[in-house]
C-alpha cells in the first residue's frame, strides 16, 4: 500500500483556526489588545482590521510608533527574551486577532518550514521598515514624511493591490507618527488635497501621484 502523502501545511489556515496555544479574539475600535508593562507571553497575528502601537514616556508623552494591518504580526519581542510589553496596542477599527502563546509559536516554527518562512519574511520586512523610518525621520522634511506615511498606510509598495482608501485616522496620530505638529500636518493635508494628490471626507483616499512628493529632490529639509 502506498504511503500517504503528508498534507501541505498552510500557515494562513493554521492561523485561522483555534487550537492548542492559539485563540481568536474580536476587538472593537479603541479596544486595548495589551498595555505597556503587561507580561510578554504571546505573539499576535491580525486576520482583519488595523491596530496602532503606542509608547508612553515616563513623563506621560505618547508616540505612535507603528500602524499595522491584516496579515501582520506584533508582540514578537517575547521570542527574543522580552519579559514585559514596551508598547500599548490599540485597535483602530473592528479587528479579528489571533493570539499565539509563546510555546505554540516556537513549536510551529520548529516543525513547519512554511510557517518559519512566513514568519522570517515578516521579521525581515519589519526590520527594513524600521531602518527606512529612521532614515525618513533623520533626513526628510515633514512634508515628505507625511506623504510617505500616507502611501504606506494605503499599502503602496506592498504585494497585492494598493488600498487607497485609509480608514479614518486623526491628524494628531499622523503628527505623532512623523514627529511634527498637528498644524503642520493640517497644512500639508490641505496642500495635498488642493493638488489632487489625496481626498478626504472621513476616510482618506490616496492617489499614486503622491509618490512624486516623496521622490522630489529638495536642497534643504525642514521639520
């Protein structure tokens, strides 16, 4: 009798089912997934929705350090020895999020090459994004930083079709993410709208022509 062929492991199917060490929770807009200082014991995967990572300084100042969407992981610091959370994660829209206990994700990483490949790709993508964000913060004007952020939020440059309509996001949040004031963000948003690069009425529609702002050479930068 011929030996049975082992079924191909599907990471997305694995992440879509409740099982040992993993569960799926629903979050409404503004719900907290975990808070800064909580024990770091799990990795999370976004099936649907969007979250923001917020860091709060000892003086109480808040900074939005990342916005993540569907098919992205967060909380992976626990795999590198992180004992407590260094950021608070808040849902920005109704979201479905998978929680994988540390032991469960380590087990599947060891046993399933397909999952390992997917997870390593995520880590590399996150590392590249952090480096690009640092360069952006150091060398680009606030206008360019805002244009780049809007393009990233609309998934320009990622695999698959861009999603030019961004769910409602406040100008305060945009300002925190690019390190400038709300008034500067308001000024540039109005400028982009007048130039036909974006539209906004609740949500923000981003047009690919906004990329020209990012690519434009500037003799000087300003913050």
